C-alpha cells in the first residue's frame, strides 16, 4: 500500500525548502539544514533566509515565492508569529506539504492558542498538508530525508515510529542509534493542527514497514483511530503506548500539548478490539517492536526455553506464566532426540538446561534436536560463565534456527563478555535482550497480536429498534428535566431496544408497597428509589424474597427509615416493587459519552460483588448500519448506571 496522495510530499519529495535556515548549525533552522545535507538527501535543498545570500554553502532566497523551482515540502522554523504568513506564501507557491517545527501555539499562551485556532480555521481551505506545529519533525531514512533538529540519521529498518512528544522522539533517536535499530519512518506530530495519528498510522502501513509503534498522549478523533487500526490489522502489527493513564498523567498531557485525554478504559478497549496491542512502558514498546520488525508472529503460546543456567530457566518459566505463555513439557520423542546429543547432566525438560559449561556446539545440537515444530516460539538464554564464547553461541543459534517459521529471541545476560554475541544476533535479525523477562513479554505481545487478528470479527449484531418510540421517550425525559435515570425511567427505553426488563412499580409508602406486591404476586423484591443513591445495597436499600403483604409492609417501612437516617440529604421518593425472577447471570449496563470515542454502552459483571470482583473485559463494536458503540463496564464508569 502506498501513502495517501496528499502525503506523497512527505515520503518522496524532490525539493525541500528550509524556511528560517540559519548559517549557525546550533540553531533549529541551521540544524535542520545541516541534517538534510549530511544525510545525503538526493533532491534539491533550498534555504530561505531574507538576510543572507548563501547559507551553509547553498544559495539562499528571501522567501519561497522568490525561488526558481517548484517546492514539494517546506520545513518551517521561523518564530510562531511569522508562521501563518510563511504558510500563506507556501500555499501561493503551490507547496504541497509543510513541517512546522516552530513552538508557541496552543501549548503555550493565550496568544499561542489564538494563533493555532487561526491556523486550524485556515488549513481546511487550502491544499497544503501540515505536520505540527510544535514538533520535532519527520525522518524518512530510505530517502535520506532528515527534517528534524535532532543530530544524526537513524538506520533504515522496518519500524515506523509516531510520537506526540518531540522530546521523547529525540531521546529514542539517540537510544536507537546505539542499538542499531532501523526505521522506515520517524514522525513527531506535535499539536496536530492538520495531520494526526490516524493519518500517519494509515500511511505507515507501506511496504517498507514491518511494525508500527506509536507514543500517544491524546486522540484527535477516537472513532477514526479505531477504524484505522482495524483497517491496518492483518497487514502491519501496531503497538501503542498511551500516556495519561492516571489523573495526574492526564493533567500533564493537557498541559503539554493541549490534547484531550478522554477515558483511558475506552482507549484501551478500542485498541484491543481493533487488533493492536497496548504496552505500559517505553522500553516495552521498543522491546516488542524489535521482535515484530524481524520475527514472524507465533502460531500460539507454547514457549521453548534453552539455557545454560538453571536459575535463568526458572526466571524465564515464571515470566512466561505471568505473561500468559505456556512452558509445557517436551514430548518423549523430542526428549529422546535431546538425550542423544546432550550430556547426562543436562535437563531434558522445558526449559532445556544445557548446564554451565555448554559451548556453541551444544547449543547447536540442542536446537537441531528441538526443531521449530516443538513449540510456537523460542527463547535462547545465555549467561557468561568461565568458558562462555558468546559470539560462537550466537553463530550457532543463527545457523540452527535459519529457516524456522516461529519467532526466535534471545536473552544474553551479563556485561562485556556477552556483548559480542548479542551484537551478532541483532545483526542477524534475532532480538537480544539483557534479561529473560522483556524477551518473554515481547513474545507474549506477539502472541496477543496473532490471537487478536484471528478473533476480531467483522460481523455485527443487528437489533430491531423502535426509533420513533425511543425519540419520543427521550423528548419526554428531556422535557421533564431528568438527570440520572433509574430503572423506572430506563425500562421503556430498554424495551424499545428489545431488551427485556423485570416489571416494576413505584410505591411512596409501606402500605402502598404491600398493595402493589399483592398485585404482582409473591415473592417480590424491594429497592429504594432515589436519584442520589447509586449503590443501594451499601445503605440497606435492597430486600429480596419477600413472601407476604405483611412482610413487604414491615420491610418497606424499615428500609425507608434506615435509608433516610443514613442518607439524610438524599431525595428518597419511595420504593420499587418487583417480582423475583429466576436466578441467572447478573450484568451491569451503563452508558457514557466519551470525549474521544463518543457514545459508549458498557456491560460488565453485575450484582453486589461488582466492586470486589471487577470482572470486566472492555470490548468495542461499531455497527455498520448505525454508528453506535458498545463496551464493557470498567470501574471508573460504574457510577453511570443505577444498581
């Protein structure tokens, strides 16, 4: 798949202008220009500087309008107050794309917010596409294109990285360089006045990319993100780290780029059902990404572990159990093959312990005896012991697993003595981790992606909805000034959606409750009626299995008195009388309007133990015929639904 035509200038420009280019490489405009030149960009580079005729050895122009050639892409580094005028000149010139590195927009002052509002209002009327403002920039290693002020060009590779944070992106570039991690492209989005994470996720699914990694602080359009991730799944695995899980993190996100935080549980649900994987740590994001960039997805969760240290084998097995991987005993046929090539001191279970004096040949024999049919993924563990030749072991692993159809990763544990082997593995495309736990976590995430790709269904349940009745009910509730809705108000609405509800009638006194109970038939249940009391059982507001009018009257009188005493400020309107229904599974149903993802219906484990068990598994679904979403309940949403 090729990038969208409107993004072609970012992927393959023939001419790039640097607006605000400086003769001083320590300044942002000078650094961008120096990066373009040192990276070996094959196209034309035009410095724009009204105060200089030559900048860093290149002929400069006072403005983009004064240039003598068509410009595909402009990098803008001028002060924020000058950005709009510069972009208008670019639009007049016919520039198709712009990267606005300049800061000083909504992340800063009131004047900056006004500046960005003007920019957002103007952009939809133009043909120019824009990354930023307030971003690090854009890198396309295969085109030798470095449009950032970060030093150095990363290597080419299969990882596409998208980041809302420029500072994090700079750090990752430096960190990746030491690990020789290669990228298909690298983008810092900044304030996303135009192009957002969904645009670049979609564009990242190109032939050069093996895996897409994203660091997000907010979501521009939740539903579009969900649809984009669903469209990508099966073609490119996506791993996401979203900041702002905690209330403190969400506040920091808002102050950082002005992003809308929204519900973390809603985001988590959308990512999961769309077939992507969410991680919680920066290191984990790239641990998983490295494995996905070079290894196939596992067929399942059966993990093979080969080690020269029993303790590290135990650690690997524990990590596998925690991560949902399975370290199963080996079949007798495989154990027999291992016994034929390994010393009697070796352990032939799984993990396979080759013992401390294992050399490269022993690793090779063991891996050939195992074969890739014995499991769904392989972890090779090496610890530096007296005679350890890490480079030799690495060569043995590379040779023995060549052509395997399952993912192979390694944990070479130690310092300088294992580094040559780890480096050799990485160069051969086998990720080498410093400890077993991150290696196992990476494989578990890969297995999760495979499982989600298999399980995500395109089918959608269809419901016959009495829409006329629904709209009439909602109009009546709105006219009555209804706030939080209880069962009496919700029941007609639920029935209009085809959801059966237990019959219920409201009583304002104990005597009236007894009369209603006789009409409904025994046994009955009583529930306190109050818009201010959500968890009724916590205040003694639920009575079950009442078998006579006398018992109903007594229990209702007792309940009303006790609840009024415990909740003196609550508006208590009476009790709800319902017939007891046969035992079944209790579910909790609620709804919120998430600021990122819109209307969300939530379902979870119900009943009095909902807060204790927290048995919920968020899941999104969008109907093809109606833009309605459903998602299971999470603890932060339970207040939305009457118990």
